[in-house]
C-alpha cells in the first residue's frame, strides 16, 4: 500500500507508463501560489509549472505557465484556434483532468486535452509540477514536460 494520496499514486503510475520517474515531494502546508511553492521547494518561482485550465470557445484546454508569468487569455485563445477564452469552475477542472485545482499534473488526466506550454519554462534545467494534490509536487525537465503532455510551446504570457 502506498504512503501517498491516491491522486499522487496515480501520477506516479502514469509517469512510469511514460518513462518518467515521479519523485513526489510533500508540502504539509500546501502551496496555494507559485511563490509559496517556490519558497517551500527552494527554487526560483519561474520553475513552478502553473497548470491553468480554461475554456476556449467551449473546449477545455490546458496551459502550463511559468510561475513568474501571468497568462494572456487572448494568446491562449489564439493558440487553441478560438476566439473567446475564460476560466472554468472547479467541477469542470476535475471532470476534464481527474484532479482538483492546484493539483493538476502534466499527465495522467482522465481525458485528452489540448496543451500549451509557456516557453519561459524551457530555460530551466528542472521545473516543478503538481503531483495530484496541492500538497504534492515533483521535478521534471522542461523537455519531459513538453513531451509527456504532448504540449505545443507557444507564447502565453502577458
């Protein structure tokens, strides 16, 4: 039996299937912001992968944005081939990914989603992504992030 939360265990298993070793790091106090996560981990805030789920013309899309950047919704809409971009609620996030807001990992989702990746994440040797809960994170390379998420690298920042 795993010592990890069931969501974290799902991420570890999904990583194994993709050839990624997921080594979860539990943050007892959680990380509600990228700055909180960076402080807890001891990394640059830019190394935090913010998993942002939006609706573009009614289709759910996923954006991985550097913790130091803000998402430009118009750029995300254009990247997804749509016109209108807006936030979706927590139920839509869980339905599309299988994970709660703040815990969405780069893979292991319950549905295939279009994924867009902030190129600013590529400047680091290592980035940190959610591992299924907002208390758990794991490191991976930016190249692996793009590969395992089947992401399209495109400018997303304001």
